[in-house]
């Protein structure tokens, strides 16, 4: 069994490498049907705003196409506010998380509540086991998170989360990993699709056309009200030092937040879209199911009875 798994693993690696090395990424377009019906994704966000900013349009697309979606927020976001205390910051970001879950129509958020900016001091095994438990419990088919191999990533919360998820995706399908879960009624269940995003350079082999869901992406980001307001006020502060101001970023908080979202995140999605002849897009390193033996099975498999 171990040898067979090893061979399949090697086959999966070689077919992924082949896909990844093709010159043009695959363009995933809006599907009018419900191909996601019966499927489950987990958006695994080290901080509340990561998922909405880098994959909000794709999250909306998958939900529109029938997926059931969960959010796993890994840290407590205690370091992300402009002028609140640590305790106030935790609370307001928790409230914004509930807002995002409601606006997006996600089924639930699981808060792992690790301390913000300190994930590299937490046992990777502990985070991995919690992920394996949730993947088995929720029967997660698809994950959306940071690319564990993305370049220029400076935030330990991002790369530690990504590494834990990557290992948990296949380990959750193994019957010898954490077998006590099975006595509690869970079953082995591996994740078959991964959409990895990154802040810096990475191997992009899938581009999701989000032209139809860019408004939903805007609403998801706007739900992260406190974090966006922190960005707006920090930007205003930096501009002030240069003797400058942008009127659209001042005054009413919601209007200023939305002006910033359009100027930063939506403009970025437009720029990505232009690269591929699309209106708006998001880029991913995608790893899909292993189809290496499909042809062999079609040619050789016979009914048991
Ligand atoms: Zn983050």
C-alpha cells in the first residue's frame, strides 16, 4: 500500500509539473451551471482580509456555482487596527469576520485564534492536526489559501499557514495519520483541489475570470471594514508627510474605504485581467486531482462481479 501510494504520488508530481510548465495558464471561466453542487471549499485565511483581497472573486464564483463554503481564520488579527487597543482590535475584527461570512453566504467560520504575527512560534504539527480534523469533519474538496512556495512572502502567518494546509491536504486522506479521529466517527478524506494565491511572484498556471463576480469581491473586501480603514488612514498619514491628500480617502469612513478598495484591489484585479484579455481576473497556482491512471483504468478495469 505504501509503495503504491508512493508511485501515485510520484505520478501526481510529474503531471503537475507538466501542467505548471505549459506556457499559458488555464483560464477558468464563469460556469452558468452548478458544477460545484455537493462540493465543499475551505477559504483558509491567516488574517480576515487575505482571502477577500486575493481570492474574493473566485470565492464568489465557486459559491455562485453551488459550492458550500467555510472560512478558517487562523489568527486573531490582534495587530490590525489604526488606533484601537489590542482587545478592541480583536473584537472589531471578529465582528468584521461575522460580517464577511454573512455577506458572502459562507456556512460558518472556524477561528483558530492564534496570536497575530506569531505563527512561526506555534508547532506546525499542531496547526496541521487542526486542519486535518476540519478537512475530515467538513469533507473539504477544495482549499483556497496562500501558496507555500510563493516568493517574497515576509509574513510568517502567511507562509506557516500555507505549509500546514499543504501537508494536511493529503495527510487527511491517510488512514494511519491521527487514527483516533476515526473512533470519533470521522473518515479519511483528502483534499483534491488547491487554489494557491501569492503576494509576490509565483508559478501561475490558472487564471480565474472574475468579471462576473467583481462586485461581490468588492463587497467582501468592504466587509473587512476595520482592516481597510487601517489601510486608508495609514495611507493618509503617509501622504500627509509628503504634503499631500486624496479627498476621496477622507470624510465618511465607508465611502473612503470603498474609494481605496477601487484604487487598490479592484484596480489590481483589472490589471491582472488585462494580461489575459479579461476584464477582471485573479491568478493562482492550481493543483488539481491526479488523473494519471484514468486512461489505464478505462482500458483495463472490469466489473467485480
Ligand atoms: Zn495577511
